[in-house]
């Protein structure tokens, strides 16, 4: 099912907009965000990301969250994007 979510047109637009390049966040940041996103939606995930305020990680994570919101991704689809974010950023998606 996760792979099916990742084939959705909205997800494809999100992946394209996120683009490739260096990631300024860690796997730990992503794990925290995914958990918050699945438990409390985008508002909870953005509040979790705020813990990293003033860092490059915060800027990069908030950008990804805003892109997912802009394309109306469900929290489940957003969590799948985050699960694969390092592959996406590396251009392997």
C-alpha cells in the first residue's frame, strides 16, 4: 500500500517540488516528524519541527511540510514521503 501512495499524482508533484540536493536533517529528525504527523497531523508535525528552530534542519523540514500541505497530502501520504525523503533528496525516486 505504501508504494501505491507513492504513485499518487499529488505525491509525484510533492517529490518533484522537494527536488534533489543535500538534506539538512537527520534520520532522527525524520522519525520524530513522521511519528508526530501520524499521531497529530501537520500541525503537530510542524510543532515538532519547531524544536529545531534556528537551524538548517528546521528550515528544510518546514519547507518539506509546507510543500506536502500545499498539495493536500494526507498525513499517511506525508509520512510515506518522509520515510523516503533521503532517496528523494538523492534523486533515486
